[in-house]
C-alpha cells in the first residue's frame, strides 16, 4: 500500500497539484517596481454621457489591470467624502460636472486636491460657470480657479479635429505623437487658461468648425498651483475608448497624478539632483508672492535639475514621506493647522538632519491664531520668538548683510532695498538663539513706521539643529522676485540646504 502511494505522489499530475496547493497557500508578492495605488473614478449620472460612461468602465479597469493600479468605478457621487477619499491616491472626475456635486462633496474633493493628491478631470468635468447654478446652490469659485480661471461656453457639434501636443517632455504627453486626429465635442471657454496653467496640448482650430474661435485653444493642461492635477478636454464620444492615443493619454495622466512616474524637470532627461517639497499658502494677501515664487522655482528647477513637488497643506506627504526630500520649502505657510503627525515628522526631519529647510515670512506667525495653540517647538526653532506686530501698510527698507561669508550670502551685495514688505516684529529678539545673516535698518523705512524692534534680524539660521535651515522674514509681495539680491539669496539657500 505504501509503495502504491509513493508511486502516485511521483506522478506529474500529483506534482502539479502539490505546486498549485503550495502557491495558493502563500501571499502573492508583487514584483519590484510594481505600482500599488488606488484610483477612484466617479462618473457622471447625466444620461447625455451614458454611452461613454458605460463603455469606459471596462476601458479604465483594463488600463488599471495592465498598469498595476486598482480602479474603483462608480456613478454615485455620495462616495465623495473625506473618509472615503482618504483611501485613494487619484480621483478621476469622468464627465462629472462640478455643479452635480453637493457643497459637502465639493468641499471633500477640494480638501483631497489641496492635500497634494492626484486629480484627473475629463471633458464635462470642466463645466465651469454660474450659468449652471440654480438658487439656493452657490457657485464653486475655487473649482474655476483649479481650471485656470476660465468659464465654459457652448461647444460646436461633434466632429473630427486635431490635437497638437505642445509639451512632449511632460510625463502626461511624452508618449503621444506630435499631433493626432480625434472625433469629439471640442469644448470652448471664455478665454485661454494659458496664463494660469501649464499647457500640454491645444486644439487646432483650423481642423474643425468652431462655435466661437478662441485663437489660443488649450485642450489638455496641468495646474502647477495644485500639484498633481490635469484636465483633459476631450473624451465625450465612445470612440475614445478604442482610440490608442486617448488610451495612452488617460493612462499616463493617471500614473502621473499618482506620482508614480519618474518625473524630471521640463527639458531635462537626466535624473534630478535632488527632490524638493514645497508647502504653499494659497489665496489671500500672500497669493502674489507664492505664485511668483512657484513660477521662479519651476524655472530654477529646470535650470539646476532638481525636482519640486507642491502641496497646499502639511498632510500625508509631510507625515509619511518628508524624509525622501532633500529640501523642504515652507512658502509662507503658517506654523499652525498642522496635524500632530505632521509636526512630529517635521521635528524629526530638522532635529535629525534628514534634509534642509527654507522658510519664508508667514512661517513665523507664532502665537494663538484661528483657535490653534502656538507650536512651542517651532517657536524655539525660530529663536524662542512669538509674533507681536507688523507693518500692515507695508514699507520699503534697507537690508544689511551681516555674515558675508555664509554660503546663503554668496554674491549678495552688502546692502540692498526690499520694497513693500510687512516686516514682522516679535516679543523678543531671536539673535541670542540663532545666527543672524542679515537685518533691516528700521530708520530707512519708507513710509516711516513706529512699529520697530531696534535690532531687527530678517534672515537667520539655527545652527543648533542638525538640518541646514534658513528663515527669510521678507516674503510678502511678488515683486521680490524682481529683486536680484533676493533671488540670489533664495537660490543660494536652496542649494545650501540641499547640501550642494
């Protein structure tokens, strides 16, 4: 009997079954480099888009299965809430118009995007404008800004036209041909979004009959102010699901939005020298400075071959991934509204020297603001200070460099004028606890101000921390990026903080 059992066990069929059993009993380990992310696709419930929506489910799921990302597809907009969205890295707004979301859903999606997560809007996702709003609903003005400040206008009938790829180095469009024909509804807007976005492709208006020519007619673009967001104006007709170029476009848009592409600065095929995380304060009185800074940073990144990632609040990227960045730039974002996890991650980053830090202006708004307690560690990091006052009407002042040998001050003139800044004052002078690189001569304020500190540092480093760090009190107005001395300092600061 034993001999018979051994003979059975040695048969090929038994060996095969044994292998199957063993494989089914262990967890599958994804191959190295596999992309593990979840993508939520919320499609329009509008009957006008039924044919495309029905066909696109299998189409997008196939793209996901071939590129190792999980797709959750639904036409139920009620899934758009903070708790549910926290499970996903990318939100695909497939023909879902912004006005077809409730105020609570709009707020949740807005929060998702400003966290720095990925958003891909397709076609009818771009239906901006108050013409769609019926009282008591209110218009989602923020979404219009996301779209580049444009308003939708009536489109012509479906017809074949030509898409002209403008940026063939961007990860979203790098695998597309220079141009391709496409049958679709060609959306038109009240103006070109170009001044506010990065255009990837345009519609060739000579290739089809327009309703109202735009002249410059972007059709695919990103908005660098909101990190990983991309809008694709085409995609109404079911033919899109069988078009190889649209397949490539949607695939690469999702992968880029998930931050799983090896991105390098535009125009540079080399791997980046280092990565920089930029935390921005958007809107309000500092918007001009932040917008100018981001534009300058993009150019500087291309010139010096470093990568930047922009986030709009210190969320998951700070909490989990901060250490992968050589430099953390706090672009006017204040030291409150941070979660405990984000605070802890930042403190470790600075204390353990995991990377460098460059902070601007609003980063020293230390105290109790908007119901938040003061972050005591951050106050100590900045020299033990607390915000006290500021020149609300702004003033020009003469900046004097104190430490001309410090790398941040290399090539900076001994003194230079800064225009239209607020010049914060504090409850005490940080000088005993930090190394001052520059100060402002308060006697030179124009217009003159009674709000003074006496000895008034405006650029300093805290040498007690392992991380290279530098704080610029100046940083209120966008015209600073017309000031060569300021630009040299910031350029030096980023390179020094990165250890370059």
